[in-house]
């Protein structure tokens, strides 16, 4: 089941966010940074985000448990993550397809860690195209640098 997230979902979203980063980015981002990620901190951030209505957040549930989420806004897919044990089972595609249905406008972009081959392949299968634009982002008070690639897609 895919539905709009509520503030009450923030703890589960925080857990999904951290566990998925730790699995997906192992070997791509420094292990000490991944180990320090806090589900509680991410949950607080997501609660604020959902509470202010700053963008749309959907959750994917299985048997009443939140196992994934996606965040998006006009022209952009910001995040799409699933618990690692749910990868490869079609939930990511279903969540993605719902986001594409709800995204306003004719096109959208997303950013993917340039070394995340699994995510790049997933988005390519969903019709997104690496348009060659890159950006560099720093996290962890500037100690970790992330190079990202932009993917774009027509929506309608």
C-alpha cells in the first residue's frame, strides 16, 4: 500500500532512511559517517518536513509497516528509499510510479550519487536519463564530499 505520509510516520521514515543509506552507500561513502547516522535525527527532520507541508512525502507499507518512502516537489524527486530487505521486490517501482503520477508539470529531475550503480540502473529502467550534469555536495560538516549526477525525465 502506498499512501501520503503523516508526522506519525516520521520515526519509521527515519529508520528507513538510515538503514537504506547504510546498505546502499556501504563502500561508497566513508563507513564512519554511515555508522554515525541517526534514525532519531532523521525522524525529527522528516517530522518537521511533513508537518510544514514543504513537499510531498509518500510511504510504502507492507502488512501495516512502513518499509519505504519517497519525497518530491514540483519538478523534482528528492528521495526514494526502501529497507534493504525489500529491494528487488517491486515496491520501489510501485512507489516511483506513484510519485511520477503525482509530480506536477511535464518533466522532473533527480540527483544520484555518481558511484551508486544500483540506483542509476533503477532510474534508467524507469525512463530517467543521465543528462550529464554533475554537482558536488558536502555533508558531515564538510568532511564528506558527494559527487552526484542529475537524471531527468518527461512526465507526460
